[in-house]
C-alpha cells in the first residue's frame, strides 16, 4: 500500500512538473501558436486541407486533433477540411501513393516526440509537393529539413510532451474556429 506521504509528494511533484508548462508556452510558444493558427486559417479560407500525422505514440494526439477540428472544440460548426495521415507501419519509408490526397498549398502537421529520419523524409516530400509544413517536436531537434513552422520543446519526458502538444493543438483549434465561425471575442 502506498503511504500518505508518498502520495502527497508524488502529486505535488506532478503538479510542479505541470506548472512549468506555461513557462514553456510563454512568449515564443504562444507566438508560434498564433503563427500556426493564422496560417491554418489562411489554408481553410483558400479551400485547402490540413493533414495531421502523429509519429509513434503521438498518433493518438493526431487523431484527437483531427476529431477536434472536425467536430468543433468549443462550438458547433461545419466540418473543417482536416484529414488524418497515417504514418507507415514500423516507421518505414512512405509510398508516393499516400501523398495523392493532397494538393499544392495544403498544410501538413507532424507531431513527434523527437526528430527521426522518417520525419525528415516527410518534411522533404511535403515541401517537394509544395505543402506548408508544421511540426511539433521534442528533443532531439530536427537536423536538416526544417518545416515552415516549428514548435520545438527540448523536453525528454514523453507524457509531458503529449500533454503539451495536445494543449497547443487545442489552443490552435480554438483560435481557428473562433476566427472562422464567431465574432472573434467569444472563447468558452
């Protein structure tokens, strides 16, 4: 049985760990969230799509964000043109047929805990297809192919990264739907 002092100490440590997240989302983090939201709004206003791809354990985050963009996070509204892009099984190379759904000018969001050859390849192909690229990434950072928009957090704690990326995705989704479907002043 877990003793009371351990429970209190564990809960306190988790809360203190979480309390660091707003610091990570301060000026730079919020600026990139605004930039990403503005670009996604522009994509939707020009009848473009957003593809979201989660790598490894971040696939669930990608699915959640696709659902939130579809159904509306804070309001009832029409579906937004967002599709889940399933990564290859076992991080193998991507086939060219997987990219046929997209068109020049679409957006591609990659969510990953760290840089990898697969992410570098996805960014490279997306840029060749003339997609706008967005990446949420933890440590280690991307080395060669840089996306158009990068939210990088030098954090190794994967569960915290998942929380942070989901929170960032919700902030972006709220900004997008509030801009497109309200007077801009109504946040729940």
